DNA sequence: CCCGAGCCTGACAACGTTGTCCAGGCTCTA
DNA sequence: TAGAGCCTGGACAACGTTGTCAGGCTCGGG
């Protein structure tokens, strides 16, 4: 009896009628279920003629293997999760793309989500990905406590943290040399004669922001320059806050002659402020930004390689899955100072 | 007999030992399987005391529901797929983020992949997403024939095409007014006295590129200006090709006095070329670019709202899933001319 | 004291696929 | 011509979850 009406308890939401299954294909081709499975998976042991009949039935019915069932059976999903702060941030685009390319090379799909810099949302996302049984996770953490991941790690979910370290668990980490990069950037300003140098960065609870501030402090200390509290401003990176911070440093009795900005968003806002400003103020920014070379003056930056961060992390992830990787490690990628003019302006008192 | 060694044919790759299941939780809590299910899903009909015992067992074992099995049973995955050209392109970041936000509001996860402007890769990705049984698809098409999607549409996979229309199938489409935007941008140059205006765009097989070229031609025709072949250049948007095209238009016996660029990547490269150029050349670009206002002169652009494209598409997708949407439709979002200086330069002959 | 209503709870099948295992038919050789 | 061995194909169970359904319990009313 072909074409029997199966399906007993379908959801009402399912429209059109549901998808054909291997059973349907088998019935139509007049073969057994397992034979269809063999054809679909390219396994050996099927006559050319039988294979043709099966292919024909697949074509005719529009059959597509149901990966949920497959995953349930096999245990691996061939997909990895990526949790980052904001997909729309130009820094994360290339990183995300790099992760995707590595995943693709390993035959895996990428599922991603934005945490919006919210620890709860990060956890929610990560656990949702685990419930889908992703094979691995690349996480740019928003929170600083990742003990909630312990059962997942034990269960064998490969995990790599990028851009910022994991909190309170032992895991692979790939970061840029935030401390060293900031230190070199500030030293560059000092080398060009600046002493009153401002620092505007992200919220101090964010690891990268703290590290870059540490780099700033070290460079200043190394040069024997005492730092005034009014020279440092940490907080959210929305344009309003940053603008106020920059204007504060540039006015008053003891204005800065140079500013070091803690990330791409801050840099962009500060460039705007400086453009409206009469006095020439030197600027070095963390993170490269597009068109930085075409501004007047060109913007000197400490560039990190977002694509390399993503690639390195993803490659480690798949090595964890291979089993070729045993101990968690911390990898630090170097930054690169790109001089374009803004950092070489002399102090204008 | 508790702690019996289950698992017969596990993959060798699975490390540590596999995850606990509802069965394990049930055994530990001393309740039935279904009771665990009820607790996990917050269904009514469980005593506070029983619930407490189950929660305790879940906690102790680090249980996490397996969504593959759930999907297999329920038919819906609560995830949607997004296929775009390149995650690293600044235009797609906000679009992607907007889709994600709408998905999140509907409790769905986002799976995405880059087609790299390759029709085969697009198809491969889309079908992989369908095999995972995503509830819906948002596609920025690379190819121009989407008949391969017909079985999926019939099976009820909600689908919306964004930025470019679908090929050879009837589906929802959300696009910008590429034709009108380009026409207005070029008319703006004409209004400022230009007659010899160049057009540099993407490959003509890409729908947006063709539409923008059509807008250019219309504006020129409306002004009664005959267009020389040497004023138009279509092709890949890599910097080398664009640079040659721009330099070609700017030299020779009859150089252009203004250039209209067909997308953000082209615009950036042309800005670089013009910066090296002695003569002032007017420029209007399609797509807004960051820092465009800070260049000298500021870059006049025809801006499209990438986030609105993504949001609109995703909202339509979920309305399809609700069943509140019946007929496929084509939605066109307006563009906006933002004048900043480069488009208002007079012709310098 | 008995019976029915109502509430909890658990046994069971089904979702679609893949791994295991066996049967039947074939070829090849002695 | 018989037996061994190979190749093809199919029956069946299992993956982990959820919907159905029925059983057992308590409680209140007659």
C-alpha cells in the first residue's frame, strides 16, 4: 500500500503538508529504507541501477535529509557557535568571517549571536547553542564568570575564548597584546614630545579596556610622567560620553596635548571632536579604522588583526575536536603600530 | 540497578563520556521520564516537592535538554538562516544584526553563512540550512536562479530575499530603491553643472549594480546628455580594477569631471584615487561609509538603511511563519541623499 | 462507607535517521 | 555440481524528546 496517510500528531503550525522522509523515498523507489540511506550518504554497496531509481525518487519528492534526526543518531552536529558582542561592529565582521571560513573548511556551519555586552544574554546564548549540541563554541565573553560552562566542557564541547579571557574556568584563550600595544602607542606619543596625554577607553570591567589602561599607565610611568586623574576616562563608548570626556580633557587649566583612544568607536568620536577643535591635538587609537589614511592628518593606530584572532581561535577549536589538543593555553597575538600622521604631531601648547 | 553503562555505538571522537539525558535525571530523582520533561518545559501538573527533586538532579548532573531530539519530535527548530555575501562587509553587519534582533524577539536563533558572491556556494549553504530544518531563510542571493528552493517553499520554509530579488521563483523580496537612488545621485551632480560623469560599479549580473547603472543612464538621458562608453565601468570591486577604471576616466582627451560610484567598496577606492589626483573631481557614492563626513571634502552619498532592510525582511519572515502573510510581495525602501561637499564641487575643466 | 471527580504521575509510541546484523542470490572454484 | 565467499538489500533497534493516554491517588459529597 503506497501513499498511506501517516503522521498522527503533527503540530497545527505545519503548513502545506510535511516533508517526505527516507521511508517515502524508499516506498517510491521500491527499495528498503537502509538502501536510501546508503545512497544519500554515498555509502558503497548499491547497484548503479538501484542508485538511479533512488535518486529519481529523491528528485521527484524533493527529499532533503533531516539533520536533526541525523544528529540525534550520530552525536555530532557539524556546527559551531560564535557569541560576540555586536555583529554590526566593524571589528567583529572580519573576525566572524574568519571563524566562518575555518568552520567551512571543516564542513561545519556557524551559528552566531550577539551578547550586546550583557553577561546574562551571553549565558543565555551560549546555553542555547549547547542545547543545539554545537560541536564547539567560540566566545567573546561579556561576563567574567564562566563556571556555568563547566558541565558543557566536561561533556566535550570544544571551547575557545577570543579577544578577552575566560572567567574562573580553565579554557583556551586567544587575545591580542592589548597591554603591549597600548604601551607602545602611548610611548610613541611620548617620543614625539608629549607629556600631558589623555586616555579614553571602554568600561574598566571589560578586560581589554583594563589591559590597555595598564599599558598607558606603564608607558607613562616608564617615562617618569605622573598621571593626573583628569587625564583618564573610562566608561561606555557611546558618542555622548566620549565627547564629553574628550572636551573635558581639552579644556581647563591643564589641557592634554595628545589623546590615546581605547578602541575603534572611541577613536571615531574623538576624531570628530578634534576636527571641531582649533588647537592641533595628537591622537593614537587602538584598532585600525577604515579610511584612517585619508583623513587630515592620517590617524595613527595600534592595529590588531581581527581576522587572525578569529582564524587562530577557530583552528584551535577544531584541533580540540580532533583530539590533537590537550591542555588549554593562552595565545597572544602581537599588535602593530601604523603611523599616519596624527600620532606624530608635536605638542602645541 | 543505577549507573548501568549505556551507550553502545558511540563515536570514537566523543570525549569524556556523553551528556546525561532525561532518563538519567529521572533515575536520579526517582521519578518518571515524563515528569522530568514536564519540569524542564515548565508544564503544569507537578508538585512543588517533585519539581524540587527534579531540579536538584538536573543541577547535579549538568543536564541540558537536547534540542535535536526536541526538534525531531516537534517539527520546529526556532532558528532561522541568513545567507549573505560577506559578513565582513560593513554594509552587512548592521543588516545581519537587525535580522538577529528580530529573531531574538521571536525566540529564534540565527545561523548564517557567507556565499562569497558564488551561486553554487549560496545553494550549498541554503540547502544545508534546510537540512537543519530552519524555520525560515533570509537570503541575499548571489545566484539568479532559485528554483532549487521550490521543494523547500512547498514544505513551508518561510523565505525572504533581501537586497536583491529572487530568480525564477515567486517569493518575498525587500530591496532598496537602487534605481531611484542612483538616478537622484547622478541628477545631483548634473544639477551642480557636471555633464561628463563617470559610473563605476559592480558586476552587471548583480541586480543592484544593474539597477544603479539604469538610474545613472536615466538621469543622464533626462538631462539630454549622451553617455560615452568610456564613462562606464562595471566589474569586480577589488581595488586594482576600480583604480584602473577611475584613472582611465580621469585621463585621456575627454576626462570626466565627476564620478558616481556604485557601492561602498568602490567609493572607498575612488576616494583614494581622487586624493592622489591634482584636479578636484566631484563624487557621489552609493552606500554611506563611516567617517565620510570627516574627509576633505566630505563625501556625498546615496545612503540605504541596511538595518531597515534586515528588520523589514525578518519581520516579514515571521509573519509568514505566523500565517498572517499570504501573497509574496516586493517591498522597496527609499534611499536618502546625504550632501557633504564632494557632490557639490563644480566641474573643474 | 462508597463513588466519582480531579489531580499527579508514568508507560509507551513516535519523530527520521543510521549502525548492526542477517538473508538471499550470485559468482567462482574444485 | 556442490560449497565457499561475496555482494546487495532489508529488518530492527537505538538516539532523546514529547504527546497521548491510562492508572492511582486524594478528597468531597451523597
